[in-house]
């Protein structure tokens, strides 16, 4: 007897649970194996009910996760293929309900950009991110609750523009992201710690709002400082530190990102003449680096010492 739809969906839930458990523990090879089993179940479900959009969505979501796992184990070309297939499936779903499916397509495009960049093709990686921004703009027009998603994507797009030397466009993207995050924060839409939505790729996809929010403000503060707008720079930098503290509280642990922001903030404060506050911030950063282990953070600690010395000389 063949697999029935109800039985298949129950099996799929078990396989996805096993995949997520393995990923949560960092066992990405095991997560890949579980996702392969789930892929077979989804294929059978799509054969049973080819018009069932939930099965197409499940297939697209699974490919999204597989792309991440593949990248984690160094199979970058395969990760690109999986991400491209995920985006293609979500794109097929969009016409049926654009307001519902567009955010999923946007996230799939962000994953595709991450996968492409991991292969070293940075210029090529910008296009999926640019399209993700466009898709999110359309989404926000219909559903403002997705403002944080657009803001996260703009932060990464801004970073990529800056890496390509397009500094003016990068600053515009960061400014727009900061404004969106402020509005989303007022609406209680900003997440400051990881949700159960899935694995967070280290160092690339800012899928948690808080760190992306702080990154937007940090970059905006630097741009304002460079342009001589010290008042705006201090305001943005102060807010970036506040957001980083909220992230640390939500996660229950202080992190190097907060210490780095404190050193940046100290420099901006010193440039604006707030020397006492500047010293306080750099001393807090130094205390964190020293307590976390001078060897582990030696370059950052040396940087903080240099900033403290420069502030003392003012």
C-alpha cells in the first residue's frame, strides 16, 4: 500500500523535527541526512496531491534549510543550487497570494545571496539581495508588519554596497533601515534574540532584528561622523549601544559586538567633546575584553587601549 497523504504529513513532521534537532546541536551532516529523508517524503506528497500549495511551500522551505546546512559543511556549490531551487518554488507560489508568499521569496533570495557569496562571487551575490529588497518593499506596502524584514535586508545590501565602494548608496540603505527599525520597534515588531524559525548562519544573514538594527545605526553613526555631523553621529551611536545592550539582555550574555560598539561610541563621543562619557565607554569595553580573555581578543583589546590613550590625551 502506498503512502497516504495524512501518513506522509505525519512522517514529514517527524523528519523535520529530527532535522531541526540536529541543526540546533550543530550536527549539520546529520541534519542533511534528515533533510534528504524529508525530501523524499515531500516528493511523494506532491505526487499524491500536486495542487496542494502547502506541499510546495514545504519543499521550498526544506531546500532553504538544506542550502544552509550544505554551506555549513563546505559544499558551497550545492548550497547555491538548493537555494536557487527554493527561490524558484517560492516564486511560483507568489501569484496565488502575493502578500503571503512574498516575504518567503525575499528570505529565499537572501539565502541565495549568502550561498553565492560563500563561493567568492561577491558581485553576483548582490543581485539576489537587491531583488529581496524589491520583494520586501512590495510586501511592506501591503503589510507593514514586515518592516523589520525589509530593514534586515537593507542592512546586508548596504554592507555589500559599501564593500563595492558605493558608499553613498550604502549610507542611504543604512539610513532607511534605521528608520524602518525605529518604526518597527515602536510597534513591538523587533526581535532581540533568536526565534525558533530556523538556524542562523553565523556572520552573514542577520535574521535576528536586534543585531541588524545595531549594525544599521553603527554604520549611520560612522557616516555622520565622517561628514562632520557630530550631533547626529552621537545620537545614532548612543542608540546603537542601547540596542546592543537589549540584544545582550535578551540573550542573557554579553557579547563582543557590544564591546566593539562601545569603543566606536567612545571615539564618536570624544570627537564631539564628551570626554568623560567617552572614557566610561572605552573602560567598559576594555573590562569586557580583559574578562573574556586577552588572548582571544588581543587585537580588539589593543585597539581599545589605543582609543583610551588618545582620549586621555585630549
